[in-house]
C-alpha cells in the first residue's frame, strides 16, 4: 500500500476503561507501518471524523462497541458495502455518532472507497484507564490483524498523530 | 409503535424518540378529545454531580462540571468559574473576559448547528434523520457541518480540546492564544458568517405550525451586549434580580415520574422558558443592527412566541456568535497575564451563564480552604421541562383530530423545539399517547 494513503482511526475515550480500546490499538500501531499510514486517536465526533478521512484512500476504524454481545466478540464490517448495525447506535451524544458519520458521508458521497470497521464488544465502560483482561487479549489480536493487512500491502512504519 | 383502537379508547405507544440527548419518555393522556395529562418522564439515572463535588477543591469544579455534557461543556465550566470567582470576590475583565465570550461563541455555533441541521431540520422537511435529509439536501447538511467545524475549532483553540476542554480556570485561562492563532480562525469565520446568514434565510423558508404561547421568558441581561456570560436575571414579566437571588425566585421540585428535578418560579410554581427564544426576546436590542435586520428579513419580530420558529432564532444566534467571535478577534490585544489570582474564603458563590439551551445556574458553598461544602446546579433542560409539558398540553388540542401518528410526529417535534439535553438534566425519549 505504499502508493496510497491509509488512515487508522482509533475511536474512544482513554478514561472510560474499555472505551479506550480503539485509541490503544492506534497508538500500538505507531512506528510500525510506513509513512503513508497515519494512526490517529479520535473521540468519534462526526463532523471532525468525516474531515479526518477526506481524501484518504483507505480507512480502518477501530472502536469498542456495546451491543449486548459477549464481551470480547470481534465485529468486522466493510463499510464501503454495508452499514454498521442499529445496535451500535446507542452510545453517542444526541444519538449522532460514528454510524451516523459513516452514513452521512455515504449520503454526501464523501465516504472513502475503502473503509472498514473493527469493533470489539467491551466489558466495562466505567471511569478508568485500564482495559479489561478480555479486551487486553483482543488488543493483541486486532493489532496483529491490522499489521498483517498492512504488511500484505508493504507497510512497515507508522506514525501517530493525536487528534481529538 | 403499537396502536390499538376500540370504542372511545385509543392507546399509542412509541418506544423511541430520536434526536434528543438523554433517556426519557413522554406520556400523553387524551380523554374525550382533550389532553388531560402530559408527563415528561426522565428515567435516566441521577448522576450525582453535586454530590461528588462536595469535598473537592474549588479549582476542580470547572473541570468536573464540564463532564456533565459533551455538547455544552463550556457552559458548565463558565458557570462554575463565575460562581467560584464570585466566592473569591474577583471579577475577570478586559481581554480575558473577551476570550471567554469567544470560547462561548464557539460552543453556541457548534451546539446550535448540530441541532439546527442534524436534529431539528429533518422534522420540518419530513425526514427521519439528517442522513436521509442529506441525500436530498446535501448543500444544507454540508453547510451545517462546515459551521459546526468552525465552532469546534474555536472550542479547541480556547479550551485545549473541543470535548471537555481543559484550558479554562478560575481567574482566566491556563494559556491564552497568540494573536496569530486567532487570525487563522478569522478567515474561516468570515466564510462562516456567510454560511450563518444563509442558515437564517434557509430556516425561514421552513413550514411552521401556527402555535404561539404567552411565555414567561427568563434570561441574562446586561443592557450592553447579547448575553453569554454575565448579567442580571430578568424576565418579560417583571423579574429583575441579581444571580445570587436566584434561589429566592426559583425552586427545583421533585416529581414522582422523573429523575430530574423540575425548576419552577416561586411562589406559584409557574413554568418558564429559557434558551434562544428567551434570550432573543429579552435582548433583541443588544443584537447588532445588521443581525436585527437579518432576523426581520427572516420574518421574526423583536419577540418570537412560536416555539417551532426557535430554529430561526437559533440560526440568528449562530450568526451573532460568528459575528461576536470576529469582533473579539479583530479587537484582541493579548492580556498581560493569562489569569488573575483567586483566593477562596468561607462563603457562597453564585454564577449563571447562557448555555446554548438556556440559563445555567451554579451555586457553591466553600470553606475557608476553598473546599466545596455544598453545590447546586440547575441546567436549562430542568428549567424547560415543565414548559415542554405545558407546550404539549396546549399544542396537542389544536391537532387532536389528526391521526395518532401525526400527533406523535408533531409532539416529538414540539419537544425538539427545546433541544432538550436530558443527560444534563439528570438518554432516549419514549412517547406514549393514551386516548380514552
């Protein structure tokens, strides 16, 4: 993927336990992939989220979800082809969050051609700065999975830009 | 929604009212084509912010209270800061005060445009959501997103970050911006001013139900500028009090069906209206002449009594906030200090500022070391709760012959006129209509 630009967006809040999952995955990927790969942390605010991926060829969103599934379950969606499910809509300010940002971008023809979502069912969203043991385990799996994808495309370095 | 019809009894239940912040429910009881009971039920658990403020240092209140809301954290910070400064006996003036108005303007722009374009406009244009609306009205939605972005940028610059900002403090700011940083915002704000004016014109083209109320409007007023951060608390029915007299004239009451306290006026327990329409009605004269002209061209008088037209008023406030931000930037002279000292004493401090949704009152009692002994926070949605119920009680009879589905739609719209933030008041709003 050396001739295109790739953006990994870790969504979440570092102070709400498992909600930090996306942020921690993005941070871990820092320094691993090529300079064409940016890894950022984001709070999920739709307008700025849409702005982040403007002009980017490939986007991977990583987030903790709370859908009622068993903690640690990994969800993967190709957002260029499918919507995020309704049950992911629950936890956002004014019911306007990541799923709405994706669908709004789609409606406005501003969705990257390649955009995928990796979500992991969280166990604990209480105030705190540590992942649960379940998500700590999943963090290694998801980082390895994304690295594997990036390596297939030739990326060996990454840099982290804090955003939001 | 389930809908059972038989004889003279009809029951309608709607499980989810979208596009409001927080968890609650609306219950309408209709008998013989008359509305006999309306309840805004807020069942979001109490959040106990006032409880865990007790025992904390007075300087922590702005950062703790900013966590109450992700949409209007600046308002919570500012009301806490003004209350603490009142307790410390200091007054922040000059460039630091101007920067607070800039900070607040950013929040108004961001919060209002979210509500105008993403939450409220779909009601008027017949879409279930902004996403559906964006397919047919991409220009409008993009305009809203562009405006929201500039609001967020102001908040990020002034607050260190847009969500739960960290840069404001009792006495001023931890860091004040360099003029160069503000000038970078200026170019964007010039574009935003055009977009804001277009927003006023566009919102005026929407169709509004014919419904007016003789509201008791309550807002801050200082006679010199459109209110954001300070002033006396006045109403259009003769109230004119200092912020520290708030508790003598307003009272929070518990109602059994809601986890949020309802605030009413003493002594009769009357409801009142806070927010954009109240600020506008009580401060129209303080709007710059060109904005008054834009408002009039949009069909507004000096007072707007139709809550459905609050979307126009909110748009006028966006235009004002953009203009005010430009004014502050154009006149900005970097202050010699980023904050002034604040020394606590054993006393009670009072603060009120104008959150996007209306008057936000804070009261703190400190000990001589500045430890918070008691705290009271009255958010705008708590103050508007009873008003929302009253609006529905008076509005629904005018559409009582319409199908239940239409009453439901219009009632939800009537609730959203207030941009209610239920999380502030204590997340989904369920609507239940019971016809007998």
